């Protein structure tokens, strides 16, 4: 009987991606240690909360993994409605912290619906693209129309970081869903034109010319008209962007460009970046040791337990510790791509790619922010930054992907 039970358990769990679960548990544990090191109050329990939520999240992930993910196809519009309802609720009863109205107090705990909305959008887009793969540029517009409402609700909180994550999720899933890479480049080209026009005109002109070539090569309509339209759109968007830039106040412009030269405001907006660079650089090869980082222990870096957790790791764990963290993230992305490629159906594959896009973008932007190559956007580092809603969301997302892996031999359409 015992052998039979073990045999049943093995058949039920044999396709679980053990590495993926272990990677996330490892990051959560390391994150708890780093948070403990950054806490100003020795009696603070944030590190313990992080570890506790990690344990709860792992349990939820395994429970979700045992549930057949294909059931979400029948309820994806309900998921979409619930996502938007929670975001609308924030506008009425949400609590304002750090300048954003993003949290709802529930039984004394602040819950951030915009974090859970990431999973809701991934499920909705996967269901839509499963039924209607991208075959022409207009199909992209139809898919994006679904994401406009939650994106706007998050943007007006305002939560620019999460809004950018939404964009990354959409781009990744659209590409995996059949969209031509050239179409996606053309879709984002107006924003690039605005940036390049205000930085270096010759480079901007080269970009406009490149967009004309891409439109000529990839759009299915009349080539000449497509190329001309691409040029006109980029010219007009650059001019509009230039006008809007002129309407911004000096402090608003500084906030956007500060990461290029934080010394412009060393005691204000640039303080985070300068101190973060000092902390990471001072870690050298092997780091100063756990609880031994001067920048970390003397709390030179604000919000170090959340957005700037990587600076604490860089100082106390050094270059080798930072590389170790990056390798774990690389392992997570590798397993997500492998599961997406091995899925028995498009819906499961798209779920995995949505989670992959979310994790990859947040990791690149957060780490780039701490070393000064990306603007400060308030995007947390998955599984490492303190944030109960964000941590739980990441484990729920991993649970969905594990469900795809666990049921790849049984789910058929």
C-alpha cells in the first residue's frame, strides 16, 4: 500500500519543475537575509514577514500547480473583471503612500491590487491569444484594447513602474503569440523618436529612416504608403514630444534624466543613485560580509529593503555574490522558457511567456536602476525586495507556470 501511494504521488508530481521552485525559494531566503541587514530597527520584523509570506507563497504555488490551468480559459473574463474592479476600488478607498494611491488596507495589512493585476492581465492575454493568434497588425490593436483599461487605472494612481511592467508583458506575449517583431518595433517607435529627438538629432533621423525600412519590409499593405506613414508618425510624435517636454517643470525633467548624471542633484533625487553606486562598488570582489556593509548598516540609502535591495547585496556579498544572484535569475528565466517551449498547448505556453516577460523586465530595470543605467521607477526586484503583495504575486505566477509543467502530459485541446 505504501509503495502504491508513493507510486501515485510520483505520477502526480513527476513533471513538477523542481529547479524553478528551488530557485524562487533560494531568492526569497536571500532576500530575507538582505532585508534583515538593512533594517534600521533591530526589533523590526520585515525580514520575518518576507520569509513567512515566502512560505505561504510556496504553498499557494504548489496548490495552483496541482490545479489544471486550462480551467482558467473558462473564467478569464471573470478574472479580467475582478482585476479591473480591484483597481477601481483603489481609486475610492486606496491609501496614499510615497505619492501613489495604490494600497487597500485589509485587516490592518496594505494590499496592492496592481501587483495581482499583472497575473490577471497575463491570464487574459493568454486566453485571447490562444483563441486568436496574431496574423496581421490590426490583431495587435484588438489585443491591446483589452489591456488599456487596467493600464490606465494603474497609470493614474500613479504607478509608472507597474504600468511599464504591463507594457513589457504585452510585448512579450504579443511576440510569442505570432506578432511580427517589426510590427512591435513600429508600435513602440514613436516613444523612441521622442527620446532620440531630445538627445541627438542625427541619431533620431537615422531611427526615422530605419522605421521607414521596417514598415516597407513588414507591413502587408502598400509598401510606399506604409513607409511614408511610418515617417510621418515618427516626425509628428517627435514634435509633439518636444512640445510636451517644454511644458514640464525643471524638477520633472530632472527626475526623468537624473540617472544619466545623478550629480545634478546630489542631495535630492540623485542621492539614491550616488549612494547605491558607492555601496555596490565598495563591495569589491567578495563583499564586506553579512551585516558588515557600512553603507547598508549606516542606512545611507533610503528604501534599501525594497527598491534598492540589490545595493545591499552588492556591498555585503560583493561581485561574486551579485553574479550568483544573477545566475539564479538566469536559471529562472531558462526554466520559464523551457516550460513555454514544452507546453502541450498555446494557452500554457503563453502563460509561461507572460510570467517570463514580467520577471525578466523587473529584474533588468531594478538592477539597472541600482547601478545607474536606468531611471528610478519603483519596480521591485522579484523575490528579493520587501513587499508582501509583490512577493505573493510572483509565487502565484510561478504556480501557474508549474501547473503548465505538471499537466503537460494530460492537457489536450
